[in-house]
């Protein structure tokens, strides 16, 4: 199972890249309780899917509470961040194709 590819590390966000190509990349991430990602913007569309636990993803100041099995598209150039909601794991898929 994909959720078993990555473990939790105390007080950390762990990122394991599954595939990295010029057209995009797929990474599995684990977030310990209280850990999140600060606000950022990407020039590419990103699909984030929660594979264990729950997370709040804020996109352009709109909050989205996701639980295991749910995903969301983060549009290119939007400001976004991930707020901790306990431990969780997610898959991040960045699509670079179509921006040439």
C-alpha cells in the first residue's frame, strides 16, 4: 500500500519523491502532529490527496478540510498552505506539462 511507503518522524515533515520528470513529479509526504507547510505559490497545478488522517489545505484564503481518500487541485499561481490537523500523510502530484 502507498501509505506504507513513508513513516512519521517526530516534529517533522518527511517527503519521499516517487517519480521526478520534466513534466512533473509525484511525492509522498508525512506530517507529524503540529507540522504543516507555510504559504507558497507554485507556477504549476498540484493535486494533493490525503492517504491517512486529516488535513486543512487553504487555497487563496479558502479553507478545505480533507480526510483520507479525498483530494483537491491547487491551481497554478494560487497561494496555499497546509495547516496541521494531527498526523497525516498525502500524495502530491505536480503537473508541469502544458506550461511551455
